[in-house]
C-alpha cells in the first residue's frame, strides 16, 4: 500500500507498507528510473535515509543498482562506494587513461574495472550479485 512519495530534485522515494506490518520499503527513483530500494521500521527512518542519500547525490555522488558511487559528478573521479543503506563496500578511482577501478573492502587487488564510471557502476552491481549468489550456495 502506497503511503507517500518523498522527493528532492530528480530523486524520489515511493514509500510503501511492506509484507510485514513492521517494515516499510522505499523505491528509489532517479527521474523515472528505479535505482534502488531502502527499508525501515518507520516513515521517519525512511525519510532520514532518503535525506542522507540526497545529501550524497548533491555532493557529487551517483546512485544506480542500489549502489552509491561518491566523487562521480564533482570531478573527483574517485571516492567511496556504498550501498543505499550506508554500508561502505569499497572505493573507486579513475586512472590516467580514464579507466575506472573498484577495490572492495578487505581486498588488496582491484576487484573490477571498466572504461567509464557508468560502466564501473554496472560492473560493481554484477560483482555484488555474484557475491550474493555465492553466499546462497
């Protein structure tokens, strides 16, 4: 059941009652494209999480696939990589040849690379998906 829609600039969050009466979910959208989901016990929890994500985006971050890459739009071309719930999963950087590289927390070697930040975002999402499938086995 739809409860409310939060919005700031091009980012919005459609808040709904989840399957359990104790859980609310929020569908994050950038313009009309779904870019992730958040969850919380109350509307205030979701509002606070949405405000935090908006702050990261306003500071130059980009959200896609439920992943926020900081330093994306502020010409830093490097920064932390985190999930929309705030968990930092690693960092990314662009090299002199403009290739982008992601190193997961705890890793000493590059986890994945791509020829642009946009494509690196996709590669990180694929890496996360493969990690979650490995845990299910």
